[in-house]
C-alpha cells in the first residue's frame, strides 16, 4: 500500500486487502437496511452495498471505525495519530488547481437528487433520506478563502436540502452573504479519502482552509478543480460534487435526525441549500455516515483531541496525552494523562480543559502509568486514587452541549476528577502490583501444544494408579 491514502478508491482497496470490507447482497433497502448492516459491522468492517433499492450507484459506509484504521490511512502508528494531525493542522499545504479531474467525468445540469444519489434513511425517527457525509465547501465572500465542514442535509425537494449550520465558519460566510442580500455559493463533496474527511473536522481559525490540512496529511498538494457553475474549488478525485447555493432569506423545517450523543437532534427551521448541477466520476460510489456510529464519533473526536492537547500543553507542559472516550461520545468525557509537578496542578488542568471546548462535561486527570485509551484503567484510577471530598471539582451553570439532553438547552454542570496520586504519598502505598516477567513472556516458547493438553486430560480423568507422592492410604 502507498501511504498516506489520497482517494476513496485506494482506501476501499486497502480495506479489502485487510479483510475489512464486507459486500452486502445487492438490493438492500435504503430505509434502515443499509444502516442496520453498517451499524452491525461498525468497528470491525466497512460495508459496500451494490444496487441499494435497485439504484445504480453503490453505497459505502464505515470507512473509519477504529483509530488504528486512521493511523493506517496516515501511514503512522496509532499512538502518533494526534501528533500527525496536529503537525498537519500547523503546517498546511496549499492545494493545486488542475484543469480536469475525475470528479467531473459526468455532468448533470438537470438536478433530480433522488434519481442521482442513493440517499439512505438511518435511524428510526430520522425524518427522511439524508446526505450525511458531504463536505460543504464555501468561500469567504470578503476574502475568497475557502472553508470545509460536514453538515447533515435532508432532502426536502428534488433539488433542495434543509441543512443544519451550527454557528461556525459556514454560518459566518452565509451571514455575510445574506446581509448583502446574496445567496452563498458552495459545493457539497461526497466520496473522499479518510484523511480529507478528517481534515474537514480540523478546528481552525476563520480563513484557514481545511483542504490545505488535507494536503498536509497527504504529504502533497491536493488537486482541485473549479466547479462548473461557481468559483468553488473541489477535490479532483471526489466521487460526487453537488454545486449550489445556501439561499438567502429561506428557512425550512429539518429533522429530527439521529445524532452523535445517541439521541435525536430536533426538528426546527433551518437553512436551505439549492443544487444547480451535479458532477461525478464514472461509476461513482456514494458514501454515507450512519448518524451516531463510530465513523461519526471518531471523525469529530480525533481533531478535538489534537486541539485540546495543544490547548492544554500551552499552559501545562506536564500534560502528556488526552483522550475523548467512546462512552462520552468522543465529545463529552476527556481523560488527561499528566506528569504532575506540583500539588493542585491536576485541578488547574481540569479548569483548563473546560475552557478548551464547551462540549467538555467531565474531565478525569490521571498519572502517567494509566492507559487513557482503556476506560477500565481510568475507572481503576478513580476507584483507588480519588476522594470526592478532596479531588472533585464541580462548576454549576456553565455552557455545555445543546445536544446533551440532560442540560437545559445547553446549560449544565461541569465535573472534574483529580485521580492522580498525591506527590507526598508514601511510595509503596501506590506501588502497582506487578508480576515480574509477565509482559516479557514469549507465549510460543512457554506454552505446550495440543498433544500435551490431550495427554493431561487423560491423566486427570484416569483412576489413581501410580502415586507421585508416597503416603498412607486412608
Ligand atoms: C458526520 C458529521 C456530521 C456533522 N454534522 C454537522 C451538522 O449537521 N451541522 C454542523 O454545523 N456541524 C456538523 N458537524 C460538525 C462540523 O462539520 C465540524 O464542527 C466542523 O469542524 C466545522 O467546521 P468549521 O470550524 O470550519 O466551521 C458534523 C461533523 C461530522 C463528523
Ligand atoms: Mn473552518
């Protein structure tokens, strides 16, 4: 395999080589059946669905359902994923415009999205078919710099989507356009490699272009082509490009939709995207991300970890690593590994973490010997190194995630647990038990074979004959 991976097709090839791509029988239903299988195999295999609902375009899902897979796409070991992402975010590589690219092999100016795209419905109460893996690329109307982010898109008319724009960069660009009475030109790109998907989630300042982070992760400038109907530049290797505009002065109901906290995002009036043209590769593949699945969680989680680590390390050089746990939906629970230098430092780290992102709800700080990627280890540290009257930090009425249903519209409490060993504790008291030699054992060298086991079973079930130890019979 050549690494890093730069196209969806190269990635599917890689997954197939590793035995991690399952192919469904043709004709799975777009409503629930695609998501059911993709979710069942979440974490173990990606899935390819030929002719879903007899649609000529196949669907793929679950491209990344393990941190180790992302490491492979990057060409690094899993423990280097955060560092590699940080390096790319800090050293962006400008894209290179090319005249032609496969993303525009076929052009449709007559837009009937349902005919062109096999859009699935995933969770039980999702309002209908969605595009969930679309990279929305727009330009700052004032500076021309591009931005990339993923937004859920509900089909509401043959050429229109309802779109959820949280108050980040696309929303800022749109507000500039709408204030001057203009639509915001944009493109939605579906079917890119895992590194470009990950780059779309980089937490950067306004006017930093996430496609340049994709280039840095690829180790080479990303080839882009200009859209047919607007000025947006899109990855030349993409499977599908939907060219269009976010409409000024238009709002339509969108939702509900199954979201990352494993609950539904509510139905409400949202922005509207109108599509003017669709381009795609020859024999394109459609990518879908099941709402709330591991792909959804990890794509958001990894860049957040990178940002939080950099944020904490600015004030606390002793912070070694951070992890947003799966149980905390890769957003709400942060585990911090700290090389503590002063008593009380863990509490400062907790406060720093809350300031790093408003989604952070619970923070656990542990010592260097605890594996923060193993929730059982973190729980053990809390069980044996934490005392609630001494080590607990609670901050009431702070800003949290609106998608956390236990908050009051985002207003909620923060909790931090200092599960580090006091610096002045007697050393033996916190010495972890350890069997010398356990880790270093070569199992092949010390374990006997099946014949030995069979032999032992015979001996253990036989009547006592010969006695190895002499003694009086009772
Ligand atoms: C699968 C997936 C779906 C997402 N859906 C939405 C969405 O519907 N609306 C939204 O505002 N952000 C959504 N996000 C988060 C944004 O894409 C993300 O915060 C992005 O980094 C924002 O980019 P920006 O900082 O350039 O604005 C989603 C992320 C993922 C991974
Ligand atoms: Mn941005």
